């Protein structure tokens, strides 16, 4: 493997270690032993849940291909998963507010375990059922656990204040600590370890491409046991008079009547849309001529960059003087600029026509840009979680969070369906002009809803086009 990969990984590891070891009192949040126990329990469960998810990711496409399915059939399976998340996942995820968030988390475990079991069958219909179950589970993963955490945190905050008759309990700022640690562990360290463990099972122990799914099911079962034994139930609005349709209407009214909630949903959907486009297309972007690249090692490097971002977020969220809404403007600018790099390399670097070989100079530049984008992703997640805890009403938290994922799933399905038949000149012109407007137009320092909405829509929309353009440069 080329020295370049080791240099990037080593540099990122050194920076992350330096950031974690050099934290001052200003960068740390003083908490209580009761909160630390609560936080560590949640982080353990969340890490197990994310391990169950990360173990599967690198091997889904590979498993389907070993069963003899072509790109078209595999694409249909992926579209079914995201479509299921949009349709069934929204309904099941929204039930968490009424039926209980703990129950929804257990449902996630059961649903995802069943999805893992279906991977043992080479039959297309069985695999399709597995993708549908996986789509439902994904919606629960990204809504039920966070909803339970926020409700439980503020419940403990109120209970302890009432019992002690003092201004104590779980401070609202402590929630930011849990968010940043969850992303640092679940989307960073656990992702890296899961990739290495999956590689051990498949390549070193020769247990086959189904083995990571079996391991994922075991982790999910362990996490479910901890949930059942140590978590209490909480609800959004458990009113029996509210049916699901009324619940949906209430969530829609909340979004429509509060521009901050609507803006938050737009930012989340558009940024996640660009992120998923990146996930699908970073491989062809780095190897347009079938260059040999270490996919697993590059993935681990990206996750290390995400850990760097979450470590920076932890420092920012620990300071009361720093507004999340303010520094996220900078994050959006940097993430857009980092994904402008593929366009620049097409202008400045003569593309190679040689098939195979090692990564090109343009590919090296793009790796650096993509690592920057992943660092922005690491900053984005705990920050958007913090904003969701502030702006989304508790009684409809899971419902609204699943509403936010509907545009994302539509966007991803469109990208998957149109990943080949695409007009390159349109994408190039649209992406370049839009990104130029983002990077060079004046931008207010203070939050302004209309300006931030325009910025987010323009930036995240063009990000997807830029990655698509670069991915389709291969002959």
C-alpha cells in the first residue's frame, strides 16, 4: 500500500490524539456521577447499535454480488431499502412518540436482527424482505434512540431539581457532551473497529460474506438485553385520543408554523443528501480508471477524520459563548469548498488514461478534500442533534425527525436510479456556478433564516452534482 495513505492516516490520528489529550478546563464540562452513569449506559448501547449497523455496510453489495445478482438487481434492492425507510420507517418511527421510545429501540434491534438473518438466503424475494426490514430499522436508529435520550435527560433534570430543591440535576448543556461522545464513538471509533473486525471475519478467518451480518445480530442482541434491563420508558404524547393520522398532522403543523423547525429539517435533509451521495460515489471518484485503492483503509481514514470533527464539536459545544448556529455556517462553507476539489482537479490536473495502477495525483488531492468533508460530517452530527433538542417539540420529536428523513430518502432513491444516465455538461456547469456563489458571495455573520435556507439549499444541492460529475468522468 502506498505511503500516502499511511501519512494521511497517521497525521489525522496524531491530530485527534492531540486534541483529546490537550483539553483544558474550558473545553471540558463538569458533570455529576449520576449523569456519568446515565451517559455511559447510553454510549454503550449506542455503540453496540452502531456496531450492528457498521458491520453490515461494507458487505451488503459484496454479498449480493456473490449470490450472482447484477448491478440492476442490486440497485433495486438498495432502492427498496431507502423506499422502505421513507414509507414504512416513517410510520413505525413515528409510533415511538405514542407507544414509547424504549419499545421503539427494542423494535429496531428485533427488526435489524431479522434483516441480518435474511442474508443467509440467496433468494431475491427473501433478500428484498431483508432490505425492507433494514429500511425500517434505519429510521428507528436515527430517531428513536435520540428521542429517548433527550426525553430521559430532561426528565432526570426535572426530577433531580425537584428532589433536591436546588438548581441541580442534569444540566441542559450536558446533553451536548453525550451527543459529541456518541458521534466520536459510534460514528468514528466503532466504525473503524467494525471495519477491521469484518475484514478479520471475511478475509482472515474465511467465514464468508455472511459472517459480518451474524456478528451484527449478536451485537444487536446484546444491546437489546441492556435496553430491556436498564432503560425506563418515555413517551412524546401518549394520548389515546390521537390516532396516527392526527399525529402526522400535528407534526406537519409544527413544522409549517415554526420556520426554525422547517429550516432545521431542510438543512438536515440537504446535508445528509450530499453525504449519502458522497458515500455512493467516493469509490468511482477516486478510481475513475480502475486504480487499485485500499477501500477498507480509506474508509477507516474517513472515519478518523469524522472523529476529528466530533472532537472539535465537543470543544465548541462546551463553551456557552459559542452559538451552534453561528459556527455551522462555517462548517457548511468548508464542506462545500472541500467537495469543489474534484472540479478543480479536472481543470488543473491532466487525467490519466492508463488503466489500473495506483491512485493518481488528482486522487490524492481528492482524498484530502474528502477527509475535510468527513471532518465536517463529524462536526455536523452532534451540532444538529443539539439544535434538534432545542427546537423540536418533545411531544412529536420522533415523528418530526422521521419527517425530516423523507426528502433525504427521496433524494437518495433518485440518485441511485439515475447514477448512470446523467448529463455531464449540465452537472458541471450547474455545480461549478452554484459552488462559486456559495464560496464567494457575502454571507452575514448573524443567523438569518432566509439567507441560511438559501445557502443550505444551494450548497447541498450542488454538492451532489459535483460528486456525480466527477464519478462519471471515467470512460
